[in-house]
């Protein structure tokens, strides 16, 4: 488990809270949908099988209507967009993502037997995002890759930075660990799924959420020669954006909370 600086530990907790809320809202919407369907079926059944009951007791149709209205209201509340607990500022300075990734890896504690290599070209790949959030996303992906190597006693993680598609920068993280099946990849992207004791299983989901917040996306799939491939794709900053130096990285010696 990687050790994060205090600023990233706090941010990690906020993203864990966001992901937890998102999963709960999704599950509740599904449950409410089931209640509405059951209510509709029972109302039709009562109206056809016991019309006298409906006529004699006006509370029966009112109760069915109340269930319909309350579940619809609850569904609308859950579907409405909640303000993010880590709302982004209106604008962020642009920085070279290649240099940024080199700084993240340089501050990364790696277990003996493991190695992290950075491969980046000379052209500047300027992106606009929150540096702390992007650092957290990269650390989550690096942690995931390194843990895939732990059963082997070591291995190599390679980080490539390059322009992908038109107007997009990519940070690609691969490892030479054991090959993953399609089922394992799907399970890995499922919130709260983890094969590691004491882990929440949210690292990939946090990285996906960070990428999406800054107009990008996360891809995760098996590697051609084994291991896994994780790619964070972000839009390149406009040429008019002022380029700033990536912030210095600092790693804490305190254990990080589970992800």
C-alpha cells in the first residue's frame, strides 16, 4: 500500500465518500424501480380481481397512488446532480503531464524487486487539471499495477506519456504481471470489489472519476503480453494556456487509508 502525503490522504477520503454515495444512489434507484413496478402490478390486480374493495374503501386507491408519488419523488431526488464534495475551481493552470508523472514516480516508494520506468517523449503535453487529484489518480493506478506484481516477488511497471488521438494526452501504465481475463477486468472495475484483505476496491474507480472530472476517461484492459493496461486520457490544454511548473511531490511515512 502506497504512503500518500497528508493533502492526498484527505483528498482520497473525499473521493471514497463520493464513490460510496454514487453506488448507494444507483442501488437505491434500482430498488425504487422495483417497488414502483410491484405497486403498478398490485394496483392493476386489485382493480381487476376485487373492484368492490376499491369502491368500498377509498383508502386503497389513495395508498397505491401515494406509493407511486413517493417513489417517483425519491427517484427524482436521487437522479438530481449533487454538488461534488471536491468541487473544482473554475480554472486550473496548465502543466506538462510528462514532467508531472516523472515527479510522481520519483517520489514513489517501491518495494525491492519492483521497478517503475517512465517513457515520455520530448514534446510538452500540457493539460489542465487539479494536480493533487491527478497525482492521486496516478498513485491509485501505480499501486494497482505494483500489487499485481507482488505474487511474483517483483516486476516492471512502465508509464508512458504520449499524445493519443487528436488533442488528447495519455498516461499509460502497464505491468508485466500475470495475464488478466476479461472477467477479472470487469470485476476490477466494480466498486468495492477487491481480493486484497482490508481494501475497499475503489482505486480504479477513483482514477476513473478524476479523469472524467477533467474531461477525460479511464481505460483498463488486459495487456497484449500479460499484465494489465490502465490509460488515463485527458484533453490537451489550449495553446493560449499559461504553462506552470508541476507542484513538488511529497510522500508521507504514515500509512494511507484503504482504497
